[in-house]
């Protein structure tokens, strides 16, 4: 919506430098800001040179880059748009996304500080009330909006902590249609090579501290397997077993060696509770390859 408005109204022309003179002028303005000798400013008419560079980077570089790198971090999208993922890998997208975040944080802190330090009432009047008459209308609109944000945050925090599954369902309802669209596309494997596969099993959280786990660790996990065949591994919770990180399973999915019996089978409720294999796939995309 923001980009549609700035291009349809022509406001984008106020956000980009149009001459090379803005380069030395921006350096001069930066020195004035650092010396706390505020430069002459009339943002209602035009931004100064340093503001132009800051808005150009934020609106036309950091903004689109945040969207592109955010999508690039998705494994589901990277496996479907392989021409893009071969150039912009998930790790590259993650690193760039972090740098964009750092830029946004610096911009917000400096921008808000200067709004208040260089004429709070006039600046808020420009931003919130679209007025240039020195009134307090913009300030009171700003104050009311901050009250709404704070009340909403305070009210939402206990709700999200007490009802995480509800929040999860609401989030899935918002992004579900787009997610299902990509899940039903051709799900050919991405362009992964041997060097992209880590030899290490990265785990989430802390390792178990039970005696059974320690015994398996001391034995170099020789009794640990991945497949529910007789004499191999079956879901650990179903057997009441020890906790081991299961490769290819969701959070907290744990395995242990089953008894050496030909009729060894997991109970009927194995994997049918929240935060088990079935539920993680139901809520996080059971059509996506792990």
C-alpha cells in the first residue's frame, strides 16, 4: 500500500537525490548533526541531503531487500524457485536479512531521536496531521496512537502465552492459502550438493540428562536407530523410553532401541499428540520435505 501511494501521488520524487550536489551537502549536514548544530530544516517543503539518502536506502533498498531475503529464508520457496535459491541461498538470505534489520533499527532510533530533538511539535504535526501551522493536533494523534499500541501489546502478551495453539491456528489461517498454493506446486528437490549437507546433527534446546541417555552416549549411540523395524528404533514416548533427538522429526521427537521382537509395534497413539510428528506436519506443512 505504501509503495502504491508514493508512486501514484508522485511523492517518491521527494525521497530520492536528483543532483550530485546532494553528496557534499549530505556530508556537510552530517557534520552539523554530529556537532549538535542543527541544519536549517523545512521538511514540509523538501528534505535535506542526508535525509534524502537515508529515505532512499530505507524505502528503495532496505524495504524490498527485507521482503526478498525474508522469502529467501523459506525452505519451501527455495526448493521451488531453484534459479533464485542457487544464487540467493538460505544462509545468504539470512545474513542479508540480519543486516537489513540492523539498518532498520539504526534508522528508527536516529529518526525518532531527531524528530523529537529538532522540533517535536512541528515534526509530529507534519507526520500525523499533515499540517504546517504549529498546532498540537499531530502530537495528540501521536500520543493516542502510542496508547493504542501499548494497550494492545500488554493485552496480547498474556493471550499469546496462555493460548499458543490458538495463536498458531490464527497465523496459519492468515498465511494458509499462500502456503497451500506453494505446497501443491512441483516439489522437486532443490539444488543441494554434498557440501551443503552438514555432517553434524544440530539439536534444539538442551541435551537430555537421564541415565539412559548418558549410557547411550557413552556407547557412542550404537543402540540408537532411525527406523521402526524389529530390533531398531520406534517412537521413544510410545515406549516410555529415553529422549534422543530424532533425525527428520519435529521438536522433542525422541527415539530409543526397541526390544528384539518380531512383533514389536508402536502403540496406537504414537505420534498423535500435540508437538509430535503428525501435529508438527499438520501445522507446519506436512507436504514439505524435511
